C-alpha cells in the first residue's frame, strides 16, 4: 500500500498540472483525454524513472556556495563540492552549526525541485523518503520496483542527491580567506549556514507579524490594557539572494522568498551615568517622571476597564510593587554614593530621608523606626500625587488603602 504522503504529493501535482493545461473552451471529451494524459505522466511507472535521472541535478548542502555567488556552483573542474556540515553539539554558548537543529538545504537545477520535495516527504514512521531509499527499507524496495526498470538503477539515481565526489572542488567566486597556520596558510571558503538563516527569518517573522503580536500591537495603539507585552527587534537589515529567481540559489532561499535578515552586531554604546544625592527631597530629585510614567499609564488603563474583579485588583497591586522596586533601586544607588556626595551642613533633606539614605545615619537607621513610619507616608503620598498629576484622575479610597498596604509590606526592604 502506497504511503499517504506520497499519494498526497502526486494528487497535488496532478491538480497543478490540470490547472496549467486545462482551458475553459475545452469540451468534456477533451478534458477526459487531458485527465488521462495527466494520470499517465504522473504515474509512478512514468514519473519515478524520470525523477531518478533528474535527482543528480539537486545536491543536499548545509552551506550552499550559491549564497556567495549565484554562478559559483560550477567551474571548469566541474560542480563545486556540496558541503554537509556534521558539527557536534557542544555547551559552548555559541550560535553555530551543530548547536542549532535546522533542516538541510538543497541547490541545483530549479526544474528538479519537485524531486527534492518528493525525496524529503516524511513517511508514517517519521523518516524521510530518501533515508528509506538509502537504507533499502521494504517501503523503498516496494516503491522503486517499477516495470521495465531495474530497482538498483532507480535507487542509485535518487541517491545522487546526497552523494558527492571524493575530489573536493571549490570556486573562485566563493569568498576566500587565507588563514595563517604555523609557517603556511590554509585557504578557507566562507559559506553561510542557510538552515540557520531560514529559521532565523521564520522566528523573527513570527515575532513581528504573528497573530498574537498583531493583536497586542493593535491594543497598544488603541490604549487598551494587555496582561503581557510583546517584543520588537530594531536595527534589522534585509538582504536579498537570487533577485527574481530565488529558487536558483537554494530550496530554503526560495521558501524565504529570497530574503534573509541581518541582526545588528555592533557593541552597545555605553553612556556614563551620574548619580546625584538629593539636596532637598528624594521624590522630587531622584526619581524622574519618565522613569515611572509607563507604570502609571498601565495603572490608568487598568482603572479604565469596565469591570472590577480579583484579577484587576491583583494587576494594580503588581504595579504598586513595581513602583516600590524603583524606589528601593534608587535607594541603594544613593546609599552607595552617599559617603562621597552627602554634606550635612548644606543638606536640606528632611531628617527621616537623611536617616534613610545617608551612610552617616546607619546606626540610627537600625535602632529607630520613627523615621520609617514617616517614610512610608512619603512614599504613599508620592504614588498618589504622581498618578493624579500625570493622569488627572484621583484614586479611590480602596485603592489608597491598597497602596499603603503594599508600601508597608516593603518596610524591611526600605531599612
């Protein structure tokens, strides 16, 4: 019994052939003759021998030379040796061949791509057809037993897609590097792993254009609340291979429409950041409005929903916690520089903020809690007033209680 994947393959090809050759002016009798011709051409006994002859026009490769130059596949010495990298997986933290599981590519005559697709059909046992042919399984023997054709001849023809000559052939059109080795140089041909390129584009396209991302991006435009965000990738460069005929470069390049992405690989530009100890009020000088504006905007979107339940309340409390994280983060930054920047005589800070932030008051900070009570009130007032200033809307009594409760829960972290 023929495998379902093989039956589907031929059914699809028959449908394509009929659409290409059938015209609306044909009579019923002409259509019947056309269908009979289609069945004959795409029958196993007719198509398999022809496909076996064409299989050698396609070569499996993990690093196709045609990405360096479209005309690099052949030179005066014959076809360039197709490279199939068998790199081993290692826990070295590198994005490279062997560490990423991707499918192999194929290059060659675009007219033989149907043979490549056929040989890469996945059978019911999970193995692809070319592997069955290579191992001479019962499935392969049954498939390649065709009237008036030798089984061995058909098998050898299909296996040419994954075989290559023992003589290594390269091309002057491939990018070359001479690498120093002791007192001599080793010539290297620089090739691209097209499988990694293909899957990189596939993942980035999903990240940028997936249905879930589109929905969240639309919510952002409308100012609607979403429990989770989405990722953006900036600095992408698109590079094209093959022009109007990407299939002439490789199979995976054709699937990608001849496009691939280049990620920005420049080192980050680090700006020197100065931390200034507050002179009069921590909440006016040390936390800038833009640093917490997004949190307040999210709180506003939560408050703008038409319903109120435990999930909404929990979402608000998480945002209050984020504000507390920002306060505590700034607190530790200022304590680190307080020994260099705090001057008691010139400071107009309130006494409880001095105790909270300055290294000179460490002992008092540990032995007295009065300052901490005042600080909790400061933080609660800052959250409420900052929200009202930015959103022009007041918190309700229950919300204020929740804020005070969250601030109090971070009491130990403020010490």
